[in-house]
């Protein structure tokens, strides 16, 4: 992590008026939640996450998929927001417009105090009726028993209220994210491999509308070529330094 990159990122954000942030699993890694990349260690190593995170996967084996989400939900419930989440929450008030767009379903940005968070892919702590009859459980502790439990209204299965591969994002949510990106003068991209669409298209859209792009990621990503600066560091280390005095 070069001081020069931190300084460059800080310069770009200092004085910026409209900031949009896109985060991925990397921002929660320091909270002990494995990224998608390294999620497949241990128990779930033999499963393809895109297969588990799909309606085909759920139909093929509802208990398996439900248990996978239950295991992830338990990790999320134990986890605490880290310095990266907190730096983003604290920085918001310093900008005319600050929109936090996340691919994460862990709810840690909101728990860190961030407002105006756009959860592109839903939230793992919520469950809903697989048949979309409208039943939603916001509190995992209120879930009926069963793996998966049955919907109390139509007896179909319950499923996690997340966007699965092959499923459309909520058009209202996506439209809000696209507007925040194309309105922004700076787009901060933190902890994402930028391989999943339409989320990965947001920094490109921001760039096309004249925004400067700042990336924070210890590794290279496909987005690096469009960035004004790539800060090769972990979010929990870099974000407090970049955002502290802007
Ligand atoms: C859809 C919720 C209509 C569920 C998720 C265009 C081109 C190609 C493919 C497509 C396309 N359009 C659509 C597709 C298909 C597909 C897609 O993008 N496939 C990919 C794999 C190629 N998209 C969809 O299916 C979307 N729906 O488009 O519907 C449609 C349908 C079919 C065909 C056409 C159109 C729905 C996508 C949403 C799926 N749901 N999550 C759940 O969580 O269980 S996606 C899920 O995976 C996450 O939400 C996230 O989006 C993604 C994982 O990416 P990251 O978060 O970036 O995590 P990753 O582990 O990959 O990387 C971590 C990064 O952090 C790394 O770079 C690492 O270096 C860095 N890092 C590590 N530690 C740190 C760190 N950084 C900072 N600090 C650290 N400490
Ligand atoms: Zn139902």
C-alpha cells in the first residue's frame, strides 16, 4: 500500500461533491466473513456458489441450499462491522451526496451506521416465500422450524430474500444505483472482483458520465484499467486513511 496512492485517492475525494461507493465481499473480509472467492473453503468447498445461489440449485436440493444460507446467516449474525464499514459510515456527512451501493447481503454497512445504503442483491437475514405470495420474514429468529420452513400462507418453501444468479435485480433498486453512479463525480470501488453483472457495470457507467474512479483492493481486478488510482490495500486499513480528512 503506497502512501502516494493513498494521497492520490484522498486528493480525488477531497472537495468531491457527489460520491457513489460500490462494495463487495472484500469490505466484509476483515469482519470474518469469507469472500465468495475464498468462501469455498472447508465445508462448502465442493459446491459451486453460483449453483447454490440459484433457483435451480434450490429446487434440486432445498435443504442443502437452506443449510448453506443458515450457515452464512450464523456467521453474519456473529460478525461486527470493521474499520472499513465505519469509515464509510462516518464519511457520508462530508459530501453533498453520498450513496453506498453494496453487493453484500450481510447488512454490515447499515449496522455500521450507514444510511442511504442500496442493497443490490438483497439481505441474507430476511426470508421470503419461494412462490412470491408476499410473505416475508425480516427477523430470522421468527422463522418457523424446518429446513427450509414452509410458508405459513401458501405452504410453499421459504427462501433467503437475496437475488440469485439468473434472477433479475429489483428494477427500482437497480435504477437507484445506476442514477447514483451516473450522477457521481467520484466512484469509490471497494473489495469487489467486479465479475458479477449488472453490479460490475456501475463503475463503467460512472466513468462514462465523467466520474473519477478510485479502487481499493489488495488484488488486481478487471476494473483497474478505468481507475484513476488503485490502492492495493485492505479496506479496513486504507479507507480510514483515505476518508479521515476529506
Ligand atoms: C441477472 C446474492 C438477468 C446471493 C449474488 C453479463 C455478462 C456476463 C454474465 C452476465 C451478464 N449479465 C448477467 C449475467 C449473469 C450473472 C453474472 O454476472 N454471472 C457472472 C458470474 C459472470 N448475473 C446474474 O445472474 C444477475 N442477474 O443478470 O438477471 C439475466 C439473467 C440471466 C442472463 C442474463 C440476464 C444476478 C447476479 C446476483 C447474484 N447474487 N449474491 C448470495 O450472496 O448468496 S452475486 C454475489 O457474488 C455477490 O453479491 C457479489 O456480487 C458476487 C461476488 O463478488 P464480490 O463481492 O466481488 O466477491 P469476490 O469474492 O468475487 O471478490 C472479493 C474481492 O475482494 C476480491 O477482488 C479480493 O481481492 C478483494 N478483497 C479480499 N479481501 C479484501 C478485499 N478487498 C478489500 N479489503 C479486503 N480486506
Ligand atoms: Zn407463500
